[in-house]
């Protein structure tokens, strides 16, 4: 349920690009990456600030969609942003 609430909030926010919103609407598996990008933007974070995810090359692959977040990375992001790690998991149950 929390994932859906964040999705509703995220999808209605103006600062994000409409292209990214449309891609996630068509492919819900992009939701974890979209949420991460949104939270990075909201907190003024850059890739190099997310050291808990691994080296910069790994972070770049995650943000570009070439790699998915693993369970440890999802936990770390949940802790950093004070939300459920499930938001960052590739398989989301509704």
C-alpha cells in the first residue's frame, strides 16, 4: 500500500520530466528507479552521494536501467530516505 501512495504522490509532482512519468506508466518495473531519481532530486543528491549503493559505475548503471537494485541496496535506500525498502524492489506486489 505504501508503494502505491508514493506512486500517487510521485506521479503528480511537477518537477519530474513528463517523459519519465510516461515510461513508468507504461512499464511499472521502472518505478523503483523513478522513485530513486525523484528522491535524489527532492534531497538535492547526486550519484556520488549514494555511496551505500556501491561504486559510481554501479550507481550509474542503476540510474540508467542497466542494473536493478539488490536487496541490500534497497534496504540502504529505505533507511536513507525513511521509507519501505519495497519501493526500490523490482518486483512490486499490489
